[in-house]
């Protein structure tokens, strides 16, 4: 089974996703233990996927193509009932993770 290639837009996002090392613009998340655990779980699901169609089948991710000012980007939720999401672009080889966003998009459930 081929897996999607996952690229990172910058070192800060790569450190946060791969190593739970939150610094720079992600420093504010450093004390969020649940986020670290959920981010690792979400990244493992992304890494296991062979395409974005697979992501659609994992309902807890709430995979979606974004609209309006984020048109051209896609996202998955980090954690089941979370306001955090990973934003990424899709390409022929996989995805490029752009940022972690704190968003009231999902509300505080």
C-alpha cells in the first residue's frame, strides 16, 4: 500500500507535529497536553492514508476542503471534540501541512 507523502511548510510546524515541540508561533500550545496526544494520533492517521479519499472515511477527522478565504486548502480536526485543526494543501503525491490553527470553526464542544 502506498502512503501519501507528507511535507511541512516550515520547521516550527514540523517540530510541533512530529516531536510535540511547540515553539515560535506554536509556543502558545505548549501546555496543551491533550493537543499533543491528539496531534500525534491525527498525524498517524494521515501517515497511514494512501489518499485523501481514505481521510473522508475516517469520520472523526472531519476532513473537508475549505471555502471562502481558505479556498484551495483542506483540513482535518485534531481530536474528536476539538477546535484545533491541521490545515494543508493537497498535491499529486500527498499533502503539505501548512499550519495548526486554533479556530472557533468547530466551537468549544
